[in-house]
C-alpha cells in the first residue's frame, strides 16, 4: 500500500500541473491496472477501496494548480463524474 501511494504521489505531484489531464489520467490508469492485476488474488476489496478513495483526491491536486484558472469541469458535474466519465479514470474492482 505504501508503494502505490508513493507512485500516485509521483504521478500526480504539483510539478506535473502543466501536463494535459488526459495524459495524467492515462499514466494513473496504467499504474492502477498493473497494480490491480497483480494484487487481485485473495481478498483485495479493502485495499482496492483505499486506492479508489485516494486516487481522485490525488488527481485533484494537479487539476487545481493549473495556471491561473485551474481545471474547468463541465457545468453541473462533480469532480468524480468528470474524472470517471469524461477523462476515463479506471476504478479498481474487488470482484474477479
């Protein structure tokens, strides 16, 4: 768990705020899918829930730090809807 949190911090740190949001989400998706494939055996539901909770919170950091305006979500949409529906962020699932 500590390694995945460290990797998420590296991929979503404030120094990457200049990168397009789709590129950041693609990198995070690659990390999540690889980590999820490796750790999906056994009972990963609690660990997956922890990572699913932390991922959008970490992705909010580079989106807020953009230039002077930050990231503009489509009107009436929450951060979670924007990340999962518009940008294509993947969620880890505990079922096989």
